[in-house]
């Protein structure tokens, strides 16, 4: 993360606490996310052969979800991608940036492609029902707009939730202007993670990397997989799973009443059986968590499911925005 941006946010967020009443307008930092830039005349062709999504079909004003997979079709990292200059920018988990950069570099060969992380960029999210008049914001889900030195992306399943990406000076000015309006609450990153969970948007981290097929994460329901494009790493397994209709595990949303921290990768149990794993989790209050979990489809809501073991806290299943 940009050091100046980190210091600026620390001054703003230190006194913020997660607000169960959910204020109408919220600013939140994204310290666990980072940016990779893929530039060069072969950028689209190169990424088309590595990503699950249709990079070559991506509109210049659009962003989309996608994943990089291993040859067994297991997701190494999820990401969001959009056009930038003569290539693309990808937003993905900070702890997987080195892994993905190293892996992509292995496939460059003779392609005219330049790969680099961009730690100077500043990232934050904001949620509001009163759109600021001084910002040029996208009007539909997954659309991206550029204004001065900032880019804004409207996220799906929440009409007024946006990502902001840009230089330190532009990000600082935008954040400060929004706060000066007097309507924005400054909340920690856990608030933003909770909104992602409520929208059913999974993020693979180091704890769950290479554990799931993309369909298990509902990426096929989220526009993150193209079954029309040509070959890419892991495509054979992913396509076979799709056309044979053999997705036995899916992503579900749940609430867990516990005072303990819920972490990615932790198991879900029914009796002595492990039936799923936590993908993402965030606190709602000090003793309530919400999570996204990959679970066996034929075991959801039929038998009580518990965190860790049968004596652990039970899960209460909640609806997903795109499957209800």
C-alpha cells in the first residue's frame, strides 16, 4: 500500500468502529487489495489464455470478475479486471500478488507484455444513497468511469457501491471532500468485506488458494467464466464440470453467532463429516459473523451445520442476492 495513503487512513480510521445500524454513506479502506498492470500490444491475447473470463470481449467501459487457475482447474486467485492505457489493470488480494505475478511471468515467453504491481495506487470503497454531484460516477453495475486521476467502478447487486482507484493526491482529495459533506461515516475494511459477503462476491486468499473450482465460487453466476472462449489454464476441467453438470459444491451465505474470529479455510461439519469450508468472513457485531462458504449442495439446510465440529456454533443460512 502507498505509505502516504496508509498514514492518511490511519489518522481517519483509528476511531472508527463497525456500525450495526449501517449508516447510509460509508467510506472504507481496502488494505488487503492490490493492483497488477498488464501492458503491451499482446496484453489481451496473453490474458485470454490465462483467465477464466472473456478478456478480449470486455468493453472499454466495463469491468468483470475472473480467476486464474492451475491446470487442475482450481482457483489460485480471483480478480476484477478493466481496460487501462494499452492493457489492463487487475484488482486482486494483496497476499496473492507475488504468486500471480510470478505465475504470469512464466507464460509470457515471446509475447509483448509487461507485468508489474503498482503499489503507488490508492484504493478505497464507498457506499452511498446520495450520489455526490462533484464526482463522475458509473451508472450501471460493473461499469467504470475515469475522472482526473481517479477511476470509479460500480459494483453489482448494490446500486450505490463503488470502488475508487487512483493517485494519492486524487484519492486523498476525494476522501476528504466526501467527509466534508458531513454525510459519510469512516469505517474499517471489515465493513467493506461484509458488504462483499452480502452481495455474494467471493475473494480467494492465501488460505483458500487452489482449493476450489471457479463454479464452486459461483463465478459462472457472476459473469466470471466464459464457456465460449478458447483454451486457458485449467479450462478442460472447468468446461467438463460445466457441460456434465457435476458441480457438487456451491457458494452459500450464512450467519454464525460466535465471539471467536471466523477465518478463511476453516471447516464446516455435520456430525463427523466435513461438508464445507469458509471462504470469507466478517463481523457484524462482536458476537455475530457473516460468511461465504463452499458447501456440498445436497447437505445445505437439510442437516444442522456447525463451524469446526458438531459442538461448534451453528450456521444460519441466508439468501444470496443472485440466487434468491
